[in-house]
């Protein structure tokens, strides 16, 4: 059962000092906190000198609090004449402040106020997991890990150059100063990483030493004569799974195959990091296939156990909204319609399960809450016959608009090759070659990303990708047909089917079928009739009027989704299947990190009906893998979408054969 994330409670004294009743301790005053940040954490870690001239520098912190350490570090980065090109700051916080509480504590920051306001504007809801905030055009990244430090540290994938060991005093908050935390920090530390903390408690120093840190004392501040500084220098020489090092590419050039939601998102993320991208698509422009329809809805998935799909979809939704806002801020709007999404249960049993999920999770209402049928009808014109989950941040967008915005943002780093089909790929002397049907080389690059859905299996012998094609058909209602039906909801409504609000021309879209792909992609009147039936189940009071619409008169959109055995995408570096199968016996007890991989070959595939959810997050994930940056997902979530997961399963069970003949498990929605 998931643990509810509880926001911090603060009490302000008359002189502006914040007190935490939970820990019976005070937050640092603004002046005192900034002085401590500059002396203990910056100077104690040799900053800004240690990041001078670096392409990348990663800091991991325990205890974000009111963010004074981050603010001081950010300002020092801005002031440094030889600052690193990209600064990553990863901070764990068990009890995050509310946006209002943060603003209250940030009052009186003086020169740092403009930076503090930027944090407040992007501050996420109190939802468990990782939240990635970007500043300075992407050069400064703050990754907030909301959850308990002992639980979150093993889930972080990052290589730390500096560590800020902060938090309420050991006597008030002993869990923050445990051996588990020290070992977790050591697991993330790159060799030579520095650490600083204001405490000199002997058990803290002993714990750090046992974890591999060389510990010493330095002059303290704020009335304390000493503080602790350390450097990661373990006596053991072999680390089975060392944290990722910053990548050093001789040539930052990637080939991306496929210009749908997946490929365009990857193009933008790589271009933002200075990569040149050669983008191939066989059609005459971006978003011409599954990503080509003009309206698609997005909302999170919620389940009582907050399982993998729920956590992944929440991370993907929140990341997408932030990514699209960043595009808009840069002058490339995606035209997101944040009208909200109402998800109703198909029957009373499903309704009860929805309410149970809300009660179990305790998520903030700004993310999801219950909406009654009366409120749905009165506030949104949605005449549903039962209540449901209301996602106020949900909505709809035209996928082609997102693709166009991302390619525009890539600018002159993009070489787009439309009407150009890649017939084969080959790895030669550290370069991936993309060839046409005649065998001529179209482009070469050290990195190649397959973002071309089911077409990927044409280019790689990926037996263990196990991709399937699923047909989907949407139905468009004309303005006149919508008028006959009476009022129309101004939000997205989902359940047994879904409907979108009226578009600019007054029509509306409903759907969708989910059926095996068979034959040509031609519209079917039978499926249009089924979609009308789905609409009638959502809005029962319109059933009689819907029955009078002739399905033969309807038009819509039909496409093919690519799915996996459990409907989770394939995002990450592709496995070297021949080498893995040759070492099958040795890999019987392997983990994903042990599976041999193809050099520089990545996949962003099988987004199914959740392309809006997966695309931006998947692109960031691949870019971080390539650069050795902290991942935007917890380790178990990244593993859940790893392209090698089905191969690993076969290896573990001694079934390294064609998975088409295996039982790969039930479909999970």
C-alpha cells in the first residue's frame, strides 16, 4: 500500500523564524541559512572551483527544506566565470512545503528573490516520486525526489560529484543520518566526490567512513567551531555497478528514425544539449501516422496500490506538462487545452474502486479528486450517470502541434529528411550507418534512436521486443450532429470510451476502438457504430439521439498503435541479443544492468495509446542515458520500461528462445 506524502507544517514566529512541530526544530533563518549554504555546502565542497570548465556537475542533497542550499548554489553558478555547462541538483524531501509555504519562507530573500519566484512558479504538488524542474534554458536542473531518504536513495540513478548532507539535527531526525543513508550516498558518489555537512557527530563520521568516505573536519560556521567534510575514496577498488560518469562524446551527432511524438521529442531533447540530429521519416512531414490525428487526450492513471503503470503515467503526465510549458516559454507553444478530464467508472464496482484509490492515496485535490454527477453536469455539461475521478490538470492537444513545436525548438541543429525511408542499419567502426534500399549510406552517427513504432522490427532482429499492432478508430461528429445532441461537455470525459470537447469548427471527436490489426487501414461503419455506443454509455441521456445517427454517414481517423505484452513502452538502450543468448547460462541470475547492450543504439517504441504521456519523459530519459546525467525516473520505473526486460525474463527462466511461442503474461491496462 502506498504511503501518503505529507506536506511540511510550519509555524512562523513574530521575527520570521520557521518552526517544524513535526521535528520540534527550527528552519534556518534566511540570512543564517544562506550563510550556512555558502560556507558549509559550497565552500565545504570546493565550489564553485570544482565545477570550473566541466561540461556537467551533479550535486545530491538530503533535505531540500526551503531550498536555500539550491538557491545559493544556483546563484554561485550564475556568478562563476568558469561555471559548468550543465548543473544538476538532485534533492530529497520527505515533507515538501506547499507553494504558499515556500513563498512565505522566501520573503525577504533580496537579490535571490527572482530565483526563488522561479522555483515557486514551477513547484510541484506533493506527489511521491521525481519532479524535474529546469531553469536557465535547461542549463540548471533541479530534480526533487519526494519521499523518505532511506527509500528514495536506492531508487536514484545518478553520478554525484558533490553531496550536501543536510536536514534537521540527528537528535530530531535520526532517519536522515542512518547508515542506510550513508551507504545510499556512497552508491551515488563518483570516485573523488566531495561531501559536506554541518554536524561533527561521531556516529555520522564513523558511518561515512564505513561507507567509503575519507572524513576530516573543517572550520564551522554559525557559532559551531567545526564541521565535517569528506571525499569518496573507498578502499575497495571494484564496484559492481558504479554510478554513471559524465559522457564524453567525440561527436555529438545522432540519427533518429521516426518523426512522430517519440522521435520529435527525442530530437528536441538532444538538440537542447547541443547534439546534431539527423531525423528520418518516410512521410512528407512529422506526425503523419499514429501521431497524426488532430486531437488526443491525456490524464494520469490511478490505482489503489499505486502500481507501475500509475507511477509511470503520473511521472509522464507531469513531465509532459512542464516540458510543453518550457517550449511555450521559449516561443514554441503546443496549444495544450487544459480543460480537465473526468474519468467515470463503467459500473458501480469500478466506481467503488476509484473511490477506494482516492482514499488510499491521499493525493492533493489539485492533482485528482472526486466529482459527483451533479457537479459534472452543472460545471462542465457532462451528463454522466455516475461520478468519477476529476483530473484538473488533464486535457487534450493536437499531437502534430507538439511535433512542430519540438522541431522548431531544435532549430539549426536539426537536419530533417522527410520522404526518406531507411531500409537498413549497420554498425561499423563505432558509427551507425543508415542505408536506403540500394544500400547507399544516408547518414552515419555514433548514436541511433529507433522511434518508428512497429517498423523498428524491420531494422533490428529484436525477437524479444515482441511488438504487436493494435488498430484504433476514432469517430468525428459534425457541428450539426453535435447540435442535435444538445449541450456538449467542455471537458474530456472517459470511461468505456471517451469524448473530447468541441473543436474550433464546432465538431467533436469520440472513440476509440482497440482491436487486432487486420487488413488495410480503412474506416469501418461498424466501428463507428461501436463508438456511438461508447458515447451513449458515457452520456446516457443522449442515447436516443445517438441512435438516429447513421454510422454509414460518419467519418473519422484510423491508425495503428504499437504495444508490448504489458502495454508499457520500450525506452532505453537496446540489448545485444546475440551476445546475451551466447552467454545465456551466465546470465541466468542477471539484472538488467548486466545484460549486454548494443553500442549507441536506443529505442523509443510501443507508446500505444499513451504517446502524450510517454514521449517527453522518454526523450529526457534517453538524453540522460546518453549524457550520463541523473535519470528523471526512479530505477524501478526505468527498469519497467527497459527494452531488455523481456529478454532478461527469458534468460532468468532458461527460455532464451523466440518469445512468440512463450506465455509472456497477461495484458495489464
